[in-house]
């Protein structure tokens, strides 16, 4: 009997080792897929502001570490400008509707890209660690525009872009107003939801293992790129958060977590039936009224 118990124990141990190795192999593969975005895997840019009847310029900047980033600029008519940052593995087209809306209300709009996205250089996504250089390069571009008042610059972002703009505005005190749409509060807060959405794998046991591999491959700690940790630094400048309760790409609790961590003035627009980055699509008139109203109030003094 003892002999069979020993054999069973050895077999069980071997099975556990195989399962663990399999978990690590799959998790590393998925982590690499999540953090890399080669140019050959990106979609063609088949739409421009011209399709909306808008005047625009093709623009580019170089980051401090030598990467070339591309964007579009819609000139300002009221002295104020908004930096608009797309989401995870997206591109400039992702905010064209919102950019058109803002520009029609007089705002200059700089449709920014970050490394490893669109037609910009780079292949590794670091969730904010290196992307802060990118947003700073775009901010410096706006300072060269004679029609833009440096004291009237705001920022808007969707999804990952929402998390990035919170991190960036917290580090640049000259950003006067921030709008974050479906921004995740932190990688740790959203990992269970997001891993299932982006990979199809169950959160347990893969989510923590994938995050660990991503941290190792990029060379960062997830706490360094936590919008929830940074958002308090925006105060006394305002932040407007938009979150849908039916979001399946990030944790739908993200909006409330960010709101609770933010200082005043702050606003949270929560719609329980809306999914990820769905406010403009589903509620365009309310979106225009509330988002433009927010920027008018804090950038124009209206």
C-alpha cells in the first residue's frame, strides 16, 4: 500500500510540475502578445479628418528617446486646445468623432499617438512607463502653435488612453482639465476582467501570471502605472470621468475607484447600461453637452 502511495505522490507531483510549466509558457506567450504591437499587425489608416469636412495638418514629433510619432492637428478657433489620446492597440481614427465635435465647438484638437501604435515607431506597450515621454513631446508641439494659449490646454483619453492622460496630467501641472473615458484605475484592479476580454483565458490562474510576465518583459512594476495612484495629483485642476457599468474590457468599478482617489474638483458620469468607450456612440448629444461644457467651464471660463 505504501508503495502505491509513493507512486501516486510522484505522479501527482509530476502532473503539478507539468501544469505549472504549462501555465508559465502560456502566460508568457500571452503577456508578450499583450505588450507588443508590431507595425505589421496594425490597421491601415483609411480615414482622416477630411472625411468629416475638417481642415487638419499631418504632424509628427520625436520623443526624447528618438522615436517618431505621428498625429493630426485640427487648428484652434478659440485659443484653447485638447490633446486626444486613443486606446489600447488603437489609432488616431478612434477619436475622430470626438475630435470633430470639439473642433466644431472651436477647440484645437491634437490627435496624438503613442509608441507601438498607429504608424508611430516602437513595438512595446508599457502602459504609461515610457508613454509619458510621448505625451510630453506632443504637449511641446502645442506650445509651438501661436493660436493656442498655453494656459488653455486640456486632455482627453479613451480606455488605455484615459489611464495615460490621467498619469500625464498628474505630472504636467500645465494641463488644465482632464477627461478620461473608460479608463482603467490600475492593472491590478482590472486584470481579471481585461485578461478574459483580450485573451479569452480565465482570470484564474492566468491573470496574475500574465501580469508578472508583462512586468518582467517591460521592466516595470504595475503600481508605477496606476492611474488610481496618480489621479490625486490633478487637484486642484478638474477631472471628468466617464464609466459604463456594462464594460467588459475593463473592470466597471474603475470609474468609481478613480473618482474616490481623485481630489476636487471631480465629476463622474456613470451609465449602468453602457459598455466600453460607448458614451459618444450611444449618447452623442449628452456627451457633447457635458464634455464640451466641462472644457468650456475650465478652459474658457464660461
